[in-house]
């Protein structure tokens, strides 16, 4: 008997499910139970919690709600591994996630195996609405893959031994990129937001709408470490006129003098990564900077940060699957740009801060129920970042994608591209 289109689609979903879940396991494979349990700060979560939370998502919103007679692996896990879904009831406090010495990492891996087996078995019988939730859960897990990497990086950076999670890649000599040049952007009304062609988008990426673009240009590449060192050496962190008021207060209160994980020694600047402490590559894009730092640099350079609409309009005809993105369990690092006269590194390497607040697009409506809490309720006080990073799983990105963080946060692979008015 010929297989139906629906059967083939479910097979594709099963393959994707195994691939995404397998990459998460590969990231966690080198971890000890202690590595996976410790929490370095309230903004971060233990690797063990990430492993369990993404599994709870599938167990709750797919298996519990759509598979008859499914029995939870452990009823207590709903309290431990719910993140912020108020509709799902009370939960363990986020700053206390690192206190969960039990269940052990081995228990969480067993939990994942249990849910994986049940979900793969259920896929052929799931209604379309549940299959849509599986797809959402896979993109959700990809987000947590990047968070696992950055949370582990922050955790390991606080260890005086500065351990490496992955082997360092051999360093090859790279020429410094040439000077920045400017690419004139579209002017007038431009359409941005999810257009439905990517096959998946989070609710906050839509609806498609028009935005007015004034005459402007974007730098053809992100700012490099070498250019950032020039900013430091010119007193950028000690010049209050360059900084937003909140940013200058943050610099003073936190004693910020360089990007996160940087250290200056007799041999120059080094940075810490998941491959241990290594020399700063002056040709690679600068990363682990806050919105405050990005804005101060732009002021120092006589430029500004791009708006979300300017960035997205420029990126719409660039393939989002290209560039330096995360392909497997190895240390993610931004790489130097190849010589080009065109826009480059729009996807991968570093998340690029924009000057746009994370607010709803015109016409946005959150979905009903618990899943509707995914994005909309966080649209306050945060800024949009675009383009993905070297830690973003390949296949996860698109031009309409909207990442968002508070202006002081910098433990993600965050960088900047300059813009200017014309």
C-alpha cells in the first residue's frame, strides 16, 4: 500500500525529534553529575534542569494532553521542571534550581528516555494540533541547547581551574578584516515579521506588517575584538559621555572594564570559553557584551545600533542556514569574516544587539492557554537581538527571529553591527 503524505510527514517529524534530542544529549555527555547540578547565577540554570525541563514540555503539552492513559514518569517533576507557566501551577523557584542535588543526572537521562519512547510511539496517532506542539517543543529545545552552552560557560568561568568542556580547535592564522564599509539599506515602507514561508515561527515573530525605514546604512560586518580593544585603549569604559545613564551606573557598580570572560595579562588579552582560556583573536567578532556596551561603542564610533526593522529588512534575502552556527558538541566560537564587499555574518557568530525594544508587532495576539505564555508576557524592558550565534543550532534561525535580553545581560554570545543615518 502506498504511504500517505501524512505518514511521510510524521516520519520526518520523528527523524527531526531524534536529531534534536540527540544533540542535547551530546552536549551533556561530557558532564559529571556535579557539573550538571550547579547553578552559577539566577539568570542561568543547571544543565540537569535544562535536560529535564525540555522533556517536561513534551510530557506535559503532548503526552499528558493528547495520549490516552499516559502516566507521568514522576508526578513530582511537574513542580520541579516547570519554568514560568502560571497555568501549570506552582513551581520550584528559579534561583533555587541549583539546590536540586536529587534527582540525579542519571535519573534525568532515564526520564528523557521514557518520554522519548512514549512520544515516538505516539507520533503516528497524534492529531495535527499535537504534532504542531511537537514542532514547537523541538524549537524550544534548540533554544535550551544554546542556553545550556552559555550557562555551562558561565559556570566553568567561575571555577579557578578554568576547565575546558571541549577540546580547543587548532588556531590558524587569520588576516585582520579590512576597514568597515557601509551598505545602504532599503528606504520607505518595508514588510517585516513572519511571512509563513519558513515552516515555523514563534508567535512573537508575527504578524507580518509594514515598517517605515528612513535613509540608513549598515556596516558590512560585525565589530571585531581588535576594534573593541581600540575602544578600551581609548578610554571607552572610563568616558561617561559615551554611555546611557543606566549603562554608566552599571559600569560603575559592576567595575566593568572589558567584555565578559576577558582578562589582560603580560601576553595581552585572553578570553575564557568552553575550550578553556585562549588568546583573544583580534579578527573575530567581539562577543559577550551588553546592550549598554554596544551602545557606548556605537557612540564612540560616531554611529548607532540598527533598528530591528533595518536589520530584518537587510537580512530577508540572505540564507539563514549559512554562516558559523552550532553543528555538534564542540566549543562554539565566533570566527573572522571572509573578505567581501557584501553584508556578511548576518546569521551565526554573534547575536547582534538592535536599538529596538522587545514589544509586540502590530496585531500580535498571544495564543490561548499555557503555551501562550511562551513569549508575550516578556515584552517589557528587554531589547531585540537578531541573527543567531555560533551557539545557535543550525536550522533554528530566520530573519524574523526575535531574541531578547535585558540591557545589562551579556553571558550569551552577543555582539554588534553598526548602523548610521544617511
